[in-house]
């Protein structure tokens, strides 16, 4: 048997329930049969829901508590309202009762009136909602009981229907590429680790994952999602979620990935809130797409792995030229921060630099290897080739920095096809 509530608490509950019931009786007036009075019972518990009725068919919940009182039987009385206890979207229990907002008058019968009344429903820790419906089936009021169950279990941790689990988000990892390119989607997989330190388990949990994208970058899906998880004590779970990220403005752009965990049931108390959420920030370097021409004048772009250098022109282009969204001035390149290599190598921060650590201003041939557009381009001699590409590579790229303001350096990236020769 549970320990009795201190007598002072019992008195408060009894007086409160008595006052509530008295008010409820004052609203409907005379009923066909007297409603039984609730009384304090040591092991009995009820939801006591406060309803502000605007009419007999419309009410607004004004609060709900769990009290140590027995729910009086009402099914034999006038069945104006159907009261249902809902859990997981299903009805656990349903009964009828008189409508407190219906008052009886001589020669007029029952008529609706506004006022506050109280509805008692047997307690069940699984209940998430109490619904009141008219005799015609229309919803009169819906009461959310989760906060009341949680408050009751916090105050009564020894109740056999209440459990305690210290849920936590132990890690959120959001590894991303070294850089992205404007307009080209990249995939990012975020891994979250959630756990249950007990003492009770396994525990049904809700894991919510959300992302906030800063300016200049988009992410899909962008809406938060909630995933169910059953967490055994001492057995962490790893959950992964994949996002598609697209740069829309150049420069460093941020994404904040947040994972939160909470008990699925209101009857499970998680006394520690400080470890229920964790955020990982990913900063993605968004590069400006550019056009390059490897071996200007050679349509085949042959590269020998024994070659000491690979001459490559980075072209100056107008916005829209070769499909590039932004205009680019190749003479603003910072040669010491520019590398050449396969796409995979560059994403790993590797590659080779210009052997002289500088570029030469030239009027380079365009990718068609026939025309020159009279814009000054940048020619770099990257090497050695064996440190930039392998025998199976078919694409080589340039990644680097250019000055985009008095003290600002922005990344750029461009690729061209290659043919490796022995």
C-alpha cells in the first residue's frame, strides 16, 4: 500500500474537491437523480478536470490535477456527455454523465448555460487526453492530462505506476565535406547517440532531431522529426539522419543540428534535464564555381604521372558564362592557398601547389581550345603530377582562395577532365 499523503495535504484535497463538486452541482440545477459525492480514499486516484462551459456543447479546459479521491459513478444518471480516456489515440475507458451546463427550468426543460464545472475520471498513468462529447457525438472539450500525470509522478516517485529514467543525448556528430560549391547539393549524415542511465528501463523515448540553417545555405528536410526509441539501461543507441545541403552564397555557412530526447510516457520522470539535448554545429566553406582549362591548347588533357608540372589556367568569366552563377576575376587568386588534385584529394585537404607559389597573368585559350576572350586569366604550374592524381582518375580540380574584399578571402573550385598516360 502507498504511504498516505500528510493530513494537511488530505485536508486541502478534500476541501478542494468538495468546493469543486459544489460548484458543479450549482451549474446544472436539479438533475434526475442526485450525483454521488467524491470522497477521499487512500488508494483511489482520479483526474479532476476543470471545464469552463460556454454552452452545453462548447467548453474550454482550465486545468487538470490528479487527486486521491474516488470517481463517483455517473453512468446511471442522465447521459448528456460521453467522457472518454484516450491513450495512444485509442479509447481506454468511456462512460456517460449529466452535462453540468444544462439547467432544468419548469415548463422549459433543460437549457444550456455558461459556467465552470469539474469532471472526475478514474486515474490511469497511460491516459494522455480526456474528451467530452455531446449526446450527438460532437466534441465539447479535450483535456491534455500529460502534465498532470508528470506532476503526480514527480510528487509520488514510489507510486508503482511511476518510473524514473535518466535519458540523455550523449553525442551528436555532423561530419561534412571540407567545402561545398554554390548550387551543388551535398549529402550530410548526422549521427546521434541517446542513452538511458536508469534506474528504470527499458523506457519508451521520443528522439527529436532538428536543424537550423544560417544565411546563405539551405537544408532538406528542414522540418524537425520525432523518432520512437526503446532505451534499455546502459545500452546506448545510435540514430542517423541524412540531409541534403546546398550553398546559395559564398563563404563560411553554418548549420546547427540539435537532438533532444524525452520519455514517451508522462509517468516516466527524467529528473535531469541538463543532458537531454545536444547541438553540433557544422560550418561549410561554400566555394564559388569557376572554369579551368588543364593543358591549354590540348583537347585531350593528357597527364603523365611522371610529369613535373601540370599547366592549368583558371579563367576569368562573366556571371552566367559556362554556367557559373557569379562573375570571377582570376587575377585575384591567392596562389599560396591554391591546390590542384583529384576531387577526393582536395576534399581531404591535400593536393599540390604551383611550383613557384605564384601565377602568371595570361590570355588563355578557352575550353574549346580555339578562342581567346581577351580577359586576363591566371596560369599556374602545379606539380608534381604523381602527388595530385592517380592512374584511375578522370577528373582533376583546383581549389583555392581569392581576394573578394580588402580583408576577405573566399574559396573557389573548378574541374576539368583528364586522361592519364603511362
